[in-house]
């Protein structure tokens, strides 16, 4: 409990939104710690606007949303500001659906969400149901990769399951894999979010055509090795950082870019989208 408190305190102190009201964030942390231990069951928690998330203990990113409003502040705020109701958002590695809920419920966009692990996929579907997003979100239980096949995934790491090899000592399962070039053959997403725990190269290798579609303007992508950077640059993307309070997009990464790398194609278009977005209130703070 003490170690958890200090980890949370460091997170809150460094979080751009939560730092504006640290007492409130710590109070939400304390209420969650007590309430989740008493009820010992999933809890429906308020998110942004009229959206909610079904959260369970151990869901690090989801509980971060409870304490701080937007766990991955710059990335999530970018999704909220850049998307419109006629856009398609691609959520690769959707997990329980935090980004998908923001994109579909709050921004009003259509979404294609991929989550390969059956247990986590069930939690994603649960969040789609409680937010009444069946008409806006297509959820697929599969991974994205370089070719249609199957992969070994860990199945005992809750919301941090990932691709593993035959030497993985814990529980693992086989999951289906699709290429993004196939999934997006008849449609183009404006924004991708790729969170695949080190499998980014394979995702991009199966997306050579989709990545070059002119309508794709931004990619939030984990992974920072030279091959990934070269692939993104060759497809016409520049590395950037987003600053939600000022709605500025700046060239290159910044100290605030702690989660994903933001890659932009057509800086003028994306900057205008973000500047013109409606004001959104998160935990009483407008962004």
C-alpha cells in the first residue's frame, strides 16, 4: 500500500492535468483503493463527458484515468481534439477500450478496435456496451501483424499481455493475426493508435499500403527504434509533440511525450483540426 501510494504520488505530481489539483487526484486514488477493496467487483466509473469505464483493480491505465482524468494526457487529448464525427479512428491494441471510448463516445468518431486476448477483448466489449457504442465501433478479436497467421500471446498479465515466444514460462495462448493492409483495404482511418508492447515493426510491415493512404494524418505509436523511424519518414510522417493546453503541435518529441510517439502527416491540416476543436472539460479543467 505504501509503495503504491508513492508510485501514485510521483505519477500525479508529474501529470500535467492532475498536478493542477493534487489533493483531488489523491482523494480519487484513496476512494478507489478503499471502494474497490470493499466491493471486490468491477466498478462503473465516470470518465470524460458522459462516458464511463468499467474498471477493476490492477488495470493500471484505467485506474490512472480515475485519478488524473486522462492517464496518457497529451496522447488522449490529441485524440479528443483532432477527431470529428465523420472520421475513422483505428485503435490497435485497444485493451479495455479507453482510447476507443474517448474517440467514439466523446469525439463522436467511428472506430475500428483490435484486441487479441479473449479475456481483455471481453472487457473491451463490456465498455462498448455500457457506453452504447455498438453502432460506432467495430471490435475485432485479433492482432495486427505482417501476415495473416497466429501468434503466441501471454495470457496471465492482465492488461499488459503481449507477444511472447516459446520460452515464455507463464500461461500463453494463440491469437489470430490480420494485416492492416487487408483490414483497411476499403477504408482509411484519419488517426491510428498503435500500442502493441514491442510488436510495432510487424504491425507496420503489414501496413505498407495503408500507411501511405493520404487520408491518414496521424499515428500514435510506441517504439522508438531507427527502423520504425525510417518507416514512418518514408511514408511521409514527421515526429511531433502535442501540447493540449495551448493546442500546439511542435516538431520533434518533448518531455511530455512519455507514452507514445506522435507522427504527423500534413501538419497544417492537423494543427487546424486541433485549434478548432470544441472545449472539453476533464475533472473540471477545460482543454
